């Protein structure tokens, strides 16, 4: 790829992301944080990455916005803050509760599958899978 970029397209933005990730990795290690470029939107002449920086907990895992939200807002959704990190089974697959998106009323609970991908769940589904009673207001 030429060093002077004249316009942006998907391969060019992918190239830029690869190099930004490589440049940010030493900084993240030096500071002891997790740095994620997140989503990218682009036009022909500009692009925007959604940079996220998160501190790490005592085990070295990044503390995500969704995890913080879960700790603070779980009770509003019929869950307990201690449910963060709990495992449940859905349709024969194991999932781990890893966060909460309060703006998503229909599917606010974020859970990670064993393949590492995150999935959205309704509170009712997670509560039932955890063997808990579902509040009548849910």
C-alpha cells in the first residue's frame, strides 16, 4: 500500500486499524489498561474510530462499561450485582453474565458464550436460567 492515502475504503481502513492496534499495544501495556479501537465509520475522505480505554481488575481483565453498569443497575432489572460473572445455560449452551446495557429495554443483559462472542438476552430468560423467580413487573 502506498504511504500517502488519497481516499478511504474498507481495505484502507482495515490497514489503518491494524497499524493503530500495533501502535496502541505498547501504550496499553505500559499503562496497564485495555485499549480498544471499537467501531469505525468512514467516508471517502475521513474515518472515526470509537476509542475505548478500560482499567483492569486484579485478575487482569478489562472492566467494561457494561460490567460497571451491571454492578450499579442490576436491581433495576430484577438481577443482583453478584450475578455478574455467573454462568447459565440457554438452549444447551453455557453463557457467562458479563454486563448490562440499560438503554436496551428488550435485551439488556450481555452474556459471553464459550466461543468468546457476546450475546444479548432478556432479563426474564437470564433469571429463569439462573433458577430465580421473575418479578411480576418484568
